[in-house]
């Protein structure tokens, strides 16, 4: 009985947060769908702990050595794979994979 209660608490705590991307520092406009042939794409994994649930798009581009000011259009999609879901069971931990499509000037 205690194990069920602890598992329920862990499951409840792991599902109680969200992750957002902040476009601060980037001046791109959003794409609904990639509409040109020369768009580039990459995936990155974001892990947040507790209240740290917002990431800046500029820092993600900087980690990939891309100048955010040269990005013209951007589209991003969050997805959760099996590893992301497994890690997110832990209390106050959120893990998501982000796919970013972009075009440069």
C-alpha cells in the first residue's frame, strides 16, 4: 500500500510542470510550416529541474554555434520520446526533445 502511495505521489509530481521557449534576443518570425527548400533543422534535448521551466531560444542557437540575429524564420516542435518520458517520471524533472527548423538571411 505504501509503495502505491509513493508511486502515485511521484507520478503526480512529475506531471505538474511545463517547458517553454523564450524568443528573447532572436528577431525571427515564426513559420507555420517549412515553406522553402533551404531551411535547416536540428534536434536538442532540454532538461529542466523544478521551477526552471523556460529556456531562451538564443542560448539554444548559441550552443549550436548559430548566430540568432541571422535567423530569419523559425519553427520549433516539442516531442517526448521513450527516454524523455522515463526521465520525466522523476519528481520535478522535465525532459523534452525539441526539433527546430530555421532559415537564415
